[in-house]
C-alpha cells in the first residue's frame, strides 16, 4: 500500500474528486488511492439517477415515467433499504409529474429544449488571465448545455439551497472553466434546477427552485489556481485528516473502523 501511495499520480480529475479531497484528504486517500470500497446506501443515488433519466427522456421526446421505473430498480437496493422503496417510488412519480408541468415555463425562460443532454467533457483547463494550462485534463458530465450556451444542472434535494452557495460551488467554477477553455468565452449563465423532494400542496406549493450564476474571469482564474494547488497536494501524497472541525460522520472514520485502525 505504501508503494502504491508513493507511485500515485492523478491522470485526470473531476469536480466530485476535488470536492471529496477538500472535504477530507484522508477519505480521498482511502477511496481513490487505496481503492477500498465501503458498503454504501444506494437509495438516494439510485433515486437521483432515476429522476435524471426521466428528465433526459423529456428532452428525447420519450415517456419519462417508464425510464424512472426501469432505473429505480428495487433489486439494486440493499436489503435494509427495500422497505423505503414504495415511499421513494411514489415520490419520484410525483416529482416527475410536477416537473413536466413546470418544464413548459422553464423552457420559455431558459430555452432548455434546444441543446444536448449528458454531455461528457474532457480537456485541460486554461487560466483565462494567464493562458496557463493544467497538466492533466478535467473530466465530467454536464446535465445539459443549451444551444445559447447555458450550463444546466439538475439536482434533487429535500430542501431549498442557499442562493449564496452557488457562486462558490466547485462544480460551477470548473464547468465554467471548461467552457471558457473550449470556446474562449464565458457561458451565458449556469443554472441549477433543484427538484424538491416533496409532494405539491394545495395552492402555490413550490416543487422546484432555480438558481442562476455568472462567473467572472477573475473568479475562474482564482479557481484555476486553487485547482493547481489541490492537484499538487494530491500528487505530493498530502492525505492527512483535518485537525479541526472534522465531522464525526466522515467516511474516513468508517474506513478506519473497517480496517481496525485507531489513532
């Protein structure tokens, strides 16, 4: 294992990888470097994936509920999650039904129907102020890129997001950096459409939230510098657990317990 750590070098990176490293370098080490897999609850990941697939079907002029049913497969859940299947199944149908109605208005506002879904991107990023490039490429999958250059991401959430957080989300900055690196201009805007995990109540019960962000070249240059620092830290094997403010529920502690490691 020691030899594997010493020889480890990133070949590519993604927003989720760097977010994981920022959250806990130790957990990053266990997952990405050591390759150790912990048993993970599947229901929330599977549910989110199924809702995403249903939305893709809307753009493909296909029937969304069938795709949700096929994707949200009870057999993929762990045994202790299967009792929750019907609750999430019914909720998913409600959320999709509500979004189909909301999509008409959202499309009129943001021109969503004209574009590409599940766009896989991979390229070295460019600092917009200096022209410097990353040594390795960023890879990711953008939920939708409209023809008029809006980056659109769909999320599911139990509650509304804080609007102030979106400008600093690493995913937002990296996808904007990718767009600039690819097209030598900034995207029109980045939109997060958050589908709320709730049933619509009588009246004006909200079923979704839309957050919009425009990054500046200065913000993207700062993000580029931060990414370069993080890549160097990873390649220098800096995987120590944070000393302060580390949450007791972090996966690194679960890895320690599974490996019978104590500090």
